[in-house]
C-alpha cells in the first residue's frame, strides 16, 4: 500500500486553535478535557480506519512511550523490543509478544520529538501508538499528515512512571495491520481461482 495523502482536520490552523480553546475551557471541569480528547481520538481513529479497510499497510510503525518501561529496567528498547520477550516484566513484554505474533516491529520513543523523528524517517503507511491524553493531542497536532491510530494509556503508578496499556485494543489494531503471510496469500490466491 503506497501511503496516499492523508487528509485530517488537524492540518487546518483554525481547527487546531479551536481545539486548544475548547480544551482550555474544559480544564476546570474535572475529567471533561480527557473525555473531549477521547472523543477527538475516536473520531481520528475512525477517519484512519476507513481508507485502511481492505488495504493492508506495508509499513506499520508502532510507537510506545518510555513510561511503559518498568522503572529500573536496563534493556535498551530504542531500536527494538525483542529483548523484552525474555523479561516480560512490564507491558513492553506483551507488546513484543504481539509484535512477534503479527510480524511487526515496535519502537519506543523516549520523548515526543523522537517519536515524530521516527515517523518522518520511517515513512509508515500507518502509525499505531499509545500515549497520555495531552501527548495524543500533541501527536495529532504535530504530525497530521500521518494516519495514526491512538489509544490513551490505561493507567500509571504516578505521572510518567510504570504506565499500562490497553493490550486488547493494541492487539486488535496490530491484527488488523499485520502483513499477510506468504502462506495466507497463497491460500487466498488459491481460493480466488
């Protein structure tokens, strides 16, 4: 799948300014801002999934934030999470298992700008990522030209420490994005004859 031009309302300055104003107005009302962000992300995910229906992306970039890495872990996960398969001490082990199952690679970004650099360097057809609410908005605002499926982190011990993921959601996204294996492609071709 050659990545077509992705159209997003986040590419319009007026839309971005309006979202910023609405978020500012919602902050005093408890969880209203997070609720609003979750609605924005759900709308974005639907917008991303529509063109993907029936088109398996050739290049999927899975980006995880550093806060899902267990405190004290010394494994270098900036280039790959494959070493996490032997540890399984934090959600990155589960991410590594999902990636191995679906033939995908995950990258861990220690800062937002590193994640953005990864995306620009890798030029994926689609990005699948999990982050805290404000970082999802930053991603939508900073990289609107890339289709990205996003989910908020499921929880954390304290801000940016030992975060957890919605692994069921992540598994569904990766299964939908997984490259078709040669055996499955051959079986599909045989059925089509």
